[in-house]
């Protein structure tokens, strides 16, 4: 099903706008930098010692993940990728082994649109380790050689803890799914500390734990550079809202912007889609699917949503037209130009 929104040309990030309530339990909010973005943790009804203990544990987990799961940090994934680059086998331990397996699963579900083996492309395009603008496009032959070798997480061979690659172009980059997995881990940490209600927001990708002040959390989906929501959504306990946007990270080449999300079939950055938001009770699926739907674009929206088993997805293409799954169309409240939320 395709629905056209009369507006937004620009899109999207999710921001938590928690509905006001008269008899509110205390809220504790913590904000800090992690994963190159801002993390906001909101705990409802937790006492000070619960909050402090959960915060300390989450910060330690985020530091570890930032080091060991980011290919350009001096951690576990870097050494693993170095072994793959010279076709050597290497030992991969949990939880990183699980993350690579999950990436391979979502690669299959998405028909290869989600591909966590493309770290080399981010380097070729100058997006990693830090975006560097340049005067000319990367060499098409270099991109072609990489793509022809079909690098991907599913191409790795595994024998117990030993993982091997025959393709030196494979560089595991779980950036398109890691935040989703971290959201799940974070919910577990809250549970261990007896915190039953909260919102974990990693740069706009969020997970709602329990109800917020006894109700579903109202989440605003807003346009970048503005706090004005373009749409609203009530998020149920345990649901994640994850957005992939082509504006989140980019380089300028000869005056034109190129995004950080690549079509694994071509090796070129996506230009047909501005953003995708997925709501699901599996944050890793929501994360991988948002990336895959962005790669597939408007033409493949329904097919990818179906193959990944999605119920709630929204895509805004480069023309500002929206596509929604039928269930998302029922749930989303568009905000009209006067800022009034229309109940659908
Ligand atoms: P996200 O914001 O979740 O869409 O993740 C974007 C990040 O995923 C990029 O910065 C890359 O590190 C990585 N990436 C880029 N293209 C793809 C792709 N087609 N499949 C999986 N990961 C990708
Ligand atoms: Mg993603």
C-alpha cells in the first residue's frame, strides 16, 4: 500500500515527547555522548540508587561496545577485520560473534540490501573513520572490484569460535544494526536493576521499557533541524522506534552530498530516499530493516517490508512522498501545517 503525505520534503529523526500526566512518578534523566551521538536515558519511578547503578553499568557497556564493535576503534573488531583482510582465520567471541551472525541473518532476510560486510566502502567513499570532503568521486573500478567480490557477513566460514574469510575485501561493519542490539542489551540492564519503566534513546533510535506514567509513550517524529514534530506515534511497552536517514552522516564531493548508506548491489550511496522509520518489538530487526528499506527505496518498499516481516514502517523518498505499511498508516498521526496532530 502506498500513501502520499501532502508535505514533508525533509525528514526524520525521532524525539521522545512524553505526555504530561498529573500524578507522575519521579523521572531521572541522564544525557551523555556515546557511539558518536547523544544518548538520553529516562527512568521513571526508579530510586536514586537504582538509577545510579543502572547508569554506571550502561555507560560501561557502551564504552566496551564503542571500542569492540566499531571497526575503526582499536578494539576487538579491528583485529578481526585485520585477519580477514589477509584471509586468516581468527577467533571471535560472544557477544561479537552473535552480532555477526545476526547481521548475516538480516542480510538474508533483506535479500542482501542490509550488508554488514561493506566497511571498506565507507573508507573508499571517505565516510570513515571521519567524513572527509573531496573533489572527485572514488575510482569506479575500485568500487566495481569490491562489489564483484560480494563481501558480506554471510560469506564468512565458521568452525566453532574460529571464523575465516577467503575474501580480503570483507570488512565487518555492524553500524547498521549495532544500535538496535545495544537497545536490547540496555533493556536487560534496566530489568536487572529493577527499573520497570524508561526510555532509552540513542541518537533518536529508542526503546520504550514498560509504560511511561501509566500510558504509552508519545513519540514525535520530527524534521532535522527543527523540534516541530511532523508526525506522532504512541509507542507500546517493549517497542523500538528506529530511523535511518541519509542526512545523518555524509561527505561532500564536488559540491554534492553523498550519504553513509550504500546499495550493496552497486557500491554507491543511496540518493532516492531521505529516511525510513521502523517500529518493532525487536530493536535489532528495526535497525537492520530501516537500513535495508532505505537501500531498497520506494520501489522495493513493500517487498522488503514483507521479506523482513515488518508491520510498522514509514519511508520518505527524495521527492518528499511517504510510503507506509497499512498498520503504520493506522497508527501514525500526521501533524498538519498549523502544528495540530490529526488523529487518524
Ligand atoms: P543506519 O543508521 O542504521 O542505517 O546505519 C548506517 C551505517 O550502517 C553506516 O554508517 C554504515 O556503517 C553501515 N552501512 C552502510 N550501508 C549499509 C548497508 N547497505 N547495510 C548495512 N549496513 C550499512
Ligand atoms: Mg540500521
